[in-house]
């Protein structure tokens, strides 16, 4: 579920565990929910860093203006990837 706060999209995710999964995880950690959220945030951070590095390298190589924030860079990167996808699926003549 996405929500908007101060112009940004915030996504809420639900992970459903059955009883045995919940009990098993509670034997090795205090709160499986906190661990799951932490893992997702860390993976997103790694992806953000990789996207920023790749975009900045491409921007320097192609003479593009580099956005000021990581959010702007990730948005610009996603727009490029979307355009690449559109051109593959339905090439612009």
C-alpha cells in the first residue's frame, strides 16, 4: 500500500507468517517484524547506492546534469529504465 507524505511515496508492506514460521523465528529473534523491516531497508539502501553510482557515472560520461539528491537521482534512473522498457515493448518510430 502506497501513501503520500510531504510529496513522497511511502510504501507499507505486509509479510504474513504462519504459526510455525512465527514460533521458529521467535526462538532466534525478539521481533520478526522489526528484523524484516530492517532487512528491507538495508536492501533498499544498497540498491540506492548502486543506482546513484551508476547514474552519476553515466551522467558524467554523457554530459547530463546530475540531480542534487539521491531521491531525484533514483527517480531519474527509473524514468530512463521506463523509457528503455517502452522502447523495447513498443519502439517509438
